[in-house]
C-alpha cells in the first residue's frame, strides 16, 4: 500500500498534492466532505486536474475522487490531510469508524497542534491502537486553485519540518514521507513542527493592523506588499521572538522566521523581516483577505496564536504581543478566541509540566 | 484681572481660543514657546487672527503675542493652557518661577490627568500655595489652523465638563470659567474630567487597526470615514466600556461615548458608535495621521490610554482591550509606552487606595 495515498480535503493544497503525487507515481484518492460536494463535482466528471506553475503545465488524471470517507480510508494506508485547523477535529471524528492500525496519517500542515488534537480524539475514542500520526510544519506548496479543476503551484517548499506522534515512530514515518517529499527534515516531535508554523507570525497581526482598511476597501489590499510595512513587520518580528522563547524552553532550535522563510524558499536572505516580505516573489502577488472572516484571522488566531500563547502562559513565558493580537482580533470579530481557541488542554497536555510534556511527545498516551 | 486671560500654546486650540475670547471681551495674551517661535512670528507682525467657521468670518486683533513666560504670567491671573499632554510637564516647569497665588490655571483640555500632573510639580517645588488648577475634559472647539495667522472653528462644543483641583475650589473656579465658556458643566473632580477625555477612545485603536494602511499610503486616509469601520468601532466601544468601569468605581456618571459625543455636538444620536462616527459632520472631513508619529498615537496612547489602564490595574479593574492597543502601539513604534507613559504614580496617587484618592481629589495635598 506504500504507493497509495488518500488526500483529505480538495482545497488549494489538496489539489496541488493530488496532482503532484500522481505525477510522482502515487495512486491518489482525493476525498472531500459530502456537505461541500460542489467543490469536487466538476473534477469528478473527468478526475483530471489542470496543473500549472513551477511543476509544469500538465493535465493530471488522478485515480479517484470521492466524498465517501469509508472508501477514502479503505483505499490507502497513507492518509494525508491538507485541511485547515478548524476542520481537523471534524475530520478526525469522521475518520474514526474506518481507522485501521495500518493507517499512517500525515497532516500537511499540522497548523499548530493538529497531530496532537487528532491523537487525543482517537485515543479518547479507543481507536489509537497502532495508528500513527505525523505532521509537517507547513503545506508543501504555495498554491492557489485557478478553476474548479485547476491549480497553480507557485512554489514547492524546499524545507518541510516533519515529526510523528509519538516521536518514537519518527524514523518509521520519515522513511515513508521522504519518498513523497524529499524536502522533509526530521525534527524532534510534533510540538517542534507546530512551533515552526509560520502562519501565526505572518497572518493575524498584519490583518489586525490593517483591519480598518480591509473592511473599508472590501479586500482591495495586498497582504504583504501593502499591509506589512516596516512598523507592522516589527510587530511580526516581536511575535516571532515570543515564539522562539517557547522553542528554547523545549530545547528546540529557535529558527528565526527570516531564516525559515529563506530555507523554505519563500523569501531571499535579508537583514530584516520587512525586507524578507518585501523582496519575496512568492508573497508579493498575494492579495489580502476580502473581509475579516478570513482564515488569516479566523483560523490562525484561535487555532495557532492561542495555542502558542496558551502553552507559553502555562509554562511561565510572557507573550504580550501575541496576547494583544488575540485580544484585538477577538474584539474586532466579537469572538471569544481565548476561550474558544485551541488551548494547552486541547493538545492533551492537561496537568502536565514541561518534563511530562516532553515525555508525552516522545512516548504518547500511557 | 478677571477679564484678562493668558493662553499658553499657539496651536489650533490656542488660536481658536485667542480669537474667540477676544471677541468675548477678554484681553488675551497668547504665549508660545520661544524654542518654536516660528509658529507665531507671522502673527506677531499684526497680532491679528483671521477667524473663520461657525463663529463668523472676522479679523480679530488680540492684545499681545509673546514668547516670554514672565510677561505671559504677569499679564493675567487666568492662565489657560491649550497645549498637548506631552508638553504639560515642560510648561509647568516653565511657569514655576512666575507663579503667584492669584493664578488660576485652566487646562483646556486636561488630556487625562493634566491638572494632577501640574499640581504635583507645583507642590513638589513648593509653589502650590494658593494657586488653583482646573481642567476641562476637552478643548472647547473643534478647530484647525488654516494659515500662520488663520484658524477655522468647525464646532464650539456644547458640553464642557469642568472641575478644579482640589475640588474644594470647584465653585470658585466654575464662576470664573462659566463666563468664558457658558457650556461648562461642573462635575465632581479632575479625575472625572480626565475620565471623560474622548481621545483615548477615539484615536489610538483606529490608528493601530489601520497602521499598515497609514504607513503604506503615507496618510492618504480618513481617520473616521475610512478608518472606523463597524469592526473597528466595536473595538472603540469595548475600550469605552472599560473606561466606564473606572468611572463607576469612583462613583462618577458613566456616560457612554455615544452620548457624550451627542451632548458635545460632535455627532448625532445613533444606536451604535459606528453610526455616530459615520454620520458626524465634524468627523467626516478629518484626514488621518500622515504617519505613525502622530499625536493620535504618540500622545493619546502613553498619556491617556496608559493613564486609564494604570489607574484601572491598580484598583483591580481589567482593561484587556486598552492594554492590547497600548502593547501593539508600543510594538509598532518600538517604544515602551507602559514604562514611559503617564501612570498612576505620575498623577500623585502613589500608595493610595480608592478612598484615599477620593479624599485627595477633594482636598488636595496635605
């Protein structure tokens, strides 16, 4: 079953992965939720994705497109989820009835704690026996759908941090994923991948700091080119420094966001984060949110920034700039992100101190 | 000496007051700091201000324009300061050598704690004997200079909350000021006037929430019309609710900002704060800051928002939205507004609990 992959989620990332992995010799089953079947209706007629961008211009016929989770889970042992953080819990529960101990679930990306959240659900429902979960720190591509059957890959990331939960399965999972994505680099555990998610640094603060413009202009706004000015980039950099403090506490490498963006291929090497964004050919054409109901705010704030701040607070690290972005995002949206976001306890860390968490990440439940 | 007034500060407010009070039969001396003499050089040639706007179109010849503080303090017993918060300490120290016990100092506006800050300086330097200080919650006019000798009064405020420090001189000071400004309404004390300063509610949050746009567009931005969208106004309203909690603790009227804007004549009566701003003829034409070095951020954050938050924290009230705006403003500007802003101790409250503060506001030092 090693050359068979089921991709969960037919968004930008799912389309890109389905086409790319098919070209890489994999039998790809692409699953999308029945409730949003419209997304794949057109594709289901021909199973053919029109690929453009850096991986070439090609019509790629994939093996199967389905909205049936039972089929999707039966077709492959490797289950690769490209869905956003807010869908992870929902999808984990959908997978539950069809989980087999052979299943290897890979979240691309984990989006700050995704593997831990899924593992918690599987464990609590008594279905975690033998199932292995891993995550990457980011989606392997910068990509955008171009039509109901087309996708453009703007960038294939040159660095994909990867780890399994529990980390004792790191090597086993790494061998499988390395064949699919040679850019993967094995790191300590799934908290380290989560702490290298760049979205909570690059997305919410610039949206908050341009909230009036976004709402007034109805999205006539370039997130990076216009939104991240020197002062705004300074806020992002301070958020990244707070994130790095958490990395240091756990003994992970505290890779500055500037360096990671360079290693991934997103931005050139520059002195300041402002210059990195400014001179990035990938970021430059990206428009900002059309309104404040955008994933840059509504996913990356409660699911990622809250998770980082929640871990930090529990372990005695102060994150005033993250906290302020969360509080203002909540006020702008009239939401209670601090209460409803992904917290320390949601990751399975309830009652644990630093050493307990480290042990848990290595060895898992029990 | 009751018909003689010295106005300190030849900015928008100083020009408006000088012209208006001269028309009201006062002998007006207008003082401006020698170090920024350029501001009044042109005016000094003729002593004549070209007034336009709601108070009529008229050339108003004022009694004197000077950059000599000794002269300025000698000419009148009533000293009316229109200078911004960040100049209050500097000016208080400049006044010191020429203070007489007959002097009645009126800050228009107090800008959150101005009377208390000045009183503390006078007291500590042994010059507070007999000197009385009072403040209004706002400048009596919405106005803008139109040239080095011209000013336009857009609005004469219909409500001016007023009190003296210590409040035992309230009636005495009120009698004097009522003649100058019939719109004054006497309230409890100078903390109540400070808590009714609208700038910390209306200015910093929208600047922070449009920071990227302001910096990117170099100020091509209307603060109210474009910057205060429904979501941004929601943040302002939440800040106002935090401010109202402090008012309640002290037993002051917690006047909602919507109502105060209506009472002052700034905005029509509306259901939501967004609609108040949107439908205000005074606010609508006002452009936003040219950059992030603007008083809307650099005065109203450290001098006013920090003062409110600092009082709240010391007395056990939580102000998460104010705090977040202060922290993000600090991060944007790379400043330490929490440390360098106007705090509880700067107001003379050091070591006091709620009851002590109330007594101090009523009776003053010793």
